[in-house]
C-alpha cells in the first residue's frame, strides 16, 4: 500500500519519467506473461487513455502487441470507426444487448459505488449488508448510500452497477479464458475515488500472483488527462476525431448515468446534437416500464429541452 501523498507525488512526475515508469510496468507484465505461458494484450476502447497505452506499448516494447475491443453497442459511432481502422485489434461482443441488460438489471445511475449499494439494499437478504449500506461500518469496503440518493431504493425501476459486468468485463474475461491471455488496462487512478483507492491498496501499476486470475495491470495508473494529450501531441499519435468536437472530454457508453448529475447534463446534450437518433434510442431504454429519460429527470439531470422538475410521464 501507499499513501495518497505518495500517489500525488507520482502524478506530478514529468512526462518523460511517466513514460519510463509505464514502459517498466509493461515490460514486467510481458515478462510475467511469458513466464506463465500467457499472451499479453491491451484492452482497447478507442478512447484517449487506451489509445495512448496501445501506442506506448507498440512504440517502446512490442510493435506487434494486440488490442481487443469489446463492442457493446453503446459506443459513439466515431469510436467504432476509429477502432476498425486501427491495426491488429480483435473485436468481441457481449451476449446481451444494452437494452436487455438495462431491462433485466436496472439503470446505471449516480456512480458505480452508489448503484451497487442501492442494488444490494433492494436484493441482498442479509441484514448486515443492508446495515453497511445504510448506516456505514468502520473499516468496511462497502460504500454507504448517500442520503441524497436513498430515494432510489424505493423507485419503481431498478438501479444497478451491472452494465459494465455484462457488457464489458464478462466478455473480456471470456476472451482471455478462451485465448489464454492477460490484459493491460488504460485506466488511471485519478479517474474516480474508487480507482484512487484501488491504486493506493495495490501500491503500483501491476499486481502479480501465482494465480493468473489475480494478476492486474494498469500501466497508466499515475497519468492524467493532460499527460495523455501531451504524449499525443509530442509523438503525433492518431486519435479518435470525436475528441475534437465541442463538449467531448470522455467517451464510453453513451447511455451511462454514472456522474450524470454533474455538468448539467452536458453529456446528453452533446449526444443529442451529434446523434439525435441514438440519443432518442437510449433515452427510451426501459426497466419495469419506466424509461431512462424518466429516471434521469428524477435525478435532476438537465436533458435537452426539458426541465428536471417537470417529470411525471414514464
């Protein structure tokens, strides 16, 4: 484990030092894979971070490093086109569509941690779990549900954290089980409190084990968005042109409601401006007869042309 202060020190390193640090992490991961008869690959989403990671690995470590893209059906069309024009990238797909996952398990709202807690309270029978989620328990890893979002426990639609599991993580696990491969991720510690905490616990970009299922590699953990852009400009790295469009800072799943309460609903205004048909489709995803549009308005999210307080229709 390391302290938050130590993480902040690493995040403040100059770009050259971070590149060296990342290359060392990649080389150590590749060496582990070779020793254990595994094939390393980069999880390539077409987004900024994974574009930088794949480029670093291919420039400094292995020019033939494969990438794997999970096409969930909820990416920006520009992302899909960019991925298809990137060499040596395998495209895999989940067994369920986004509409089916939402209909079965619920909407991804507020944050992954809060949605997980809400789902637990509604579905886990153990009183101890319920108490951790509602009252908090010292030294527990379970996040207590914020009072602001407790109304979601009693809403007629479901809220859950399971979209990522069924649309991304599950298909990726199936891929590396079938291919005897191990993955490097382009995630950064500074992207969320959850990832910050995970990095502090690990203390480094890599976690190795005799059990390959417990191996973890995120070589860009100490990077920031600014570092990624500096790297792209320094080495003239091709990236998805959607990042040049006004209002786009992150891509990912276009219907995701995690963090939608911040930014005044800007992510959905951008989606509506760029792809109105796609926007209309995802707003009409339903759970228990209620639409994602309804759930977002209930959260107070400002959707294009609508006022949050004027909800009432399904």
